[in-house]
C-alpha cells in the first residue's frame, strides 16, 4: 500500500490546521503522486475514514473498488491512483449525515495539489461539491443528471454517485448505472492501470 505524497507538499498538508476546531480535529487524509494516472475526487473523509486515517477504508470504499474493478492493493497504490477529496478532514455530522467539506481546504490546497498531478488521464468526480469544482458546467444539474451525462465528458472524466450504502435506493432506481456505465468504467480503469 503506497500513500505517497510529494514530500514538501505532503508534509505541509499533513501539518495543516486551517480547519482547526473541527469536531474530531484536523487530520488530512488523501493520497497522490506525480505519477498517479487516475484521480478520484470525493467530498471529504467520513468518521470511519478519519479514525483509520486511510481514504475510502469503509463500506463506501468497498463499493467504489468494486465499481472500478480494482483490488485494495491497486486502489491504495498512489503511483496509479490519486485520492484527493474536496476537503481533506472529517467536517463533522449534521442532521442528514456528514457536513459538507470545509471550503478553506480547497482554497488553501487544491490548485497546488492539482498542479502536481501531471500524469492524470482520467478523473472520477463524486458528489455535488466535487462536481461544482471540477465540472462547473454541471453546477445546475442534479447529481443524477450529471451521472446520466457521463458520455459528455468521457473518456477524460466521469461523474459517479456516492458509493455509500445510503445510496442503495438510487442504485435500484437507476439500473442503467450498473448495466451500462460500470462496465465502461471498469474497462477504462483497466486500460489505465
């Protein structure tokens, strides 16, 4: 398992306290390398991820790895896959689940991290805040509309629903996702890594 970060930038991110005062404290969780070929952009780490210190090391990650058709070892090899959420730390919990990613994180780090990802050839965009940053033309789309429009940004990008078990109903209501999109996604990922 490789969670490489370019040393100077990685050290500065790991020491970040821009969002000091978070309910569980700052703990930036991400992985990337200048050689990463695939970029996964999510929202922010959840409570389980915060505790473990490993991105997507939870049921959502199990589903995401299944969607991608990759093993844990491949998923956590930063030379192949970068995982750079919109917020690097767990933002806390609200009435309807985790709070949105803190905006200070993207404002402080996002441009610098993106500039190091010189080998990325495919970006997986997950969730509203990631859509708004990486695909602003979809800002007025619902997440479902953005996912349904996947061929508009293919083969450089794709929008996915969050792989959380909370989205089981969405997956049942949208069988085309598993039937049409997932096989193409797995094929694309297989060619990259």
